[in-house]
């Protein structure tokens, strides 16, 4: 089948490359001429493990190409995917749908024959209805169906998630569109892909509901971590104990400095605004968003406590800047308010991230000194703070690290290390949700 993918961000580029790998003919379209030129030259503008090889192989097999021109690929396509950004709108927190609607107008002008127009971007309930209205108004004679097909990709594991999904949600009641979507995803499984067909508005809501629920799990375990620190519990054991209950599950129960990234912060906010506009406020989600925002700066106070109550005139080494490992994405990363808080408290900040420093310079330039590796980052530091759990931070040479520092203090916001091994290495060590030492023992 022929696919046009509008947008070459995380979702668009990964989805386009994976569809091409299934054997479909895919053209990725983007107005950013520099990005398209880079892709045509084999340069991948985002960091996603395995994506460079996937793109290269499908370009070589002539199943994947890139262009700034929308009309031709749309006219030839069986399915056109809208995968443009829907950032939080300034002022009110609603999803900014201007890129989606502009895309719909351009698609309408280029349609030729029956085409399925698919919203892959995360959009609020009712967006598909408006996309359909725009296309119908622009091209009354067009044959098309608008479908919602939300993505559930984790940055750092996006290719695997696309090719081995838990479910594929498709929002449509149009039988022709249903057949096209079934054929697009058919290569996923020998028997049948786990397709869930539902109404378009329901599919739009499923995406927001999923992200809000996962954000709630993260915030829940973070608040339990605070309680564990006060009463002498171990949040990792609590998480394991409840996660073994298959009604709860073990994923997204890792205590830390709060959630970030391109999805959870903006999607929880957009869902909150949608609910408020419809007179059905989601109090739990409102609280989740508020608690998460407060937590990020609270972690700076945790570091200050580890240094006797103040970081003024101290040097802080921050290991990890991206919101999670295996990505260069800095959107709403916990490191941003953390570093800002350190600066506000009068500290000097050094930082290292394996993939995110170029992106980080847009948010943190002038606030930190960027370093070439973890040990350079720790040079002369009064404390090392692990913010992102990159694999290379899991087995640091602790003796080398300590010898580089002014004083051996580590604040581990991801619980990478154990208190006993850090004590043996001569560090003053703090973590999240683990009393050190515990306030009670075994019997």
C-alpha cells in the first residue's frame, strides 16, 4: 500500500520507517527543508536506537523517501497520516491543534480518489470531527474517511513498540477505512494484529486516558517514596510487592524526580482542560499534574539537605539531562527545573548526558557547564546527582569518581546504587524512598 506520513518527528519518522519495513511504500513529508535534506543525506535528526539502520535499509530498498512537497504523495496514497506536533497552547494548556488543522486543509486540496486520513498525533476528543469538517468544506467532492489511530510508542523503545504492540487502536465506523487499516497493520502478525476498532472519539480519548493513568502510577509511587523515607520503608520493595499483583502490574512504579517528556505533561494538562470544559473535572488527574510539578524543584531541596542544608557556592555535578535514557528528548525533562533551582539557590552546575546535551543547550545554555563524560563532570564537585538512569551511570568507577570530587556526596534520584555499596566506597549517599539506615529491622 502507499502511505504518506506528514511530519518527521519521533512519531512520524518511526511510524513511516516501520510501515516501510512492513513492505509498504512510504513518503515522509515535512515543511522543514533542512530536516528533509538531512534525511535524504542519511542523517537522522533524532536519537532513537536502531532508527538510523531502519531508515537506511528502507531507503536503499526504495520503500521510503522524504520530501517537502505534500501534494504528490497525498494524491498517490491509500492512507495519509497526520503526525504533526500538538504542544500545549500558551495561556490555557489546551492542545494546540493549529498544525493539525493546517495539515487537513493541505491534504484536502491534494486528495485523489478514496483516501483514509489518519490522525496519528495525540489530539483531544472531537478533533477528528473537525478534521473531517475542514476537508469536507475544502473539497466537497472528495472521497475520504477520517480515522483516529493513536500511537503508544515509548521513546528509546519506539521501533519495538511499533512492531510488537499490545494493541492497535483504530477509531472508525467506515467499512472501507477499516479494510485499509487492517491491511496496513496485517504484516505485524501471521494470524491477526491486535486491532481494536472503536468509535473515533473513543479512540481519541483512549490515548489521553492511558497516559493519564500511567502518570498517576508514577506520581503515586513517588508520594509513597516520600512516606517510605519518613517511616523507614523501602519504596523499591513496596513497588515490587504491589507490582506482583497482576491487577496492578510492575511497570511505571519506579520512584524518581517526577515524569517528563513529550507526552505525559502535555497530555495530562490537555485532558484536564477538556474535562473542565465539559463540566466533568478529573480531580485525580489535576492532583497528579500539580504534585508532579512540585516534585521536580523539591528534588533540589533534597540535594541541599544532603549538603547540610544549602548548595550556595557549591558545585553540583548532574548526570543525565534527558527525561529518560535512550533518547535525546529534553521536553519537560525533570533536569530543567532541577538545574534552574540549583542556579536560584546559588550553586554552580556541571552536567553530562550521553545523547541530550545538544538539545539541552536550548533550555540550559548559560546555566550549566557541559562536560565530556561523567568523571569530568564530577571534577571538583561537592555532590553528584544522578537524574537520568543511563546504563553507563549504572557501573561508575566509584573510586575514580570520588577522587575527582571535592567531597564524596551522591544523591541518586533513580535508585541506581545500593546504600551499602556506596558506604563501602566512602560516599555519603541519598536516594529516593529508601531510608538510610532503615528505621526498623527484620525479626
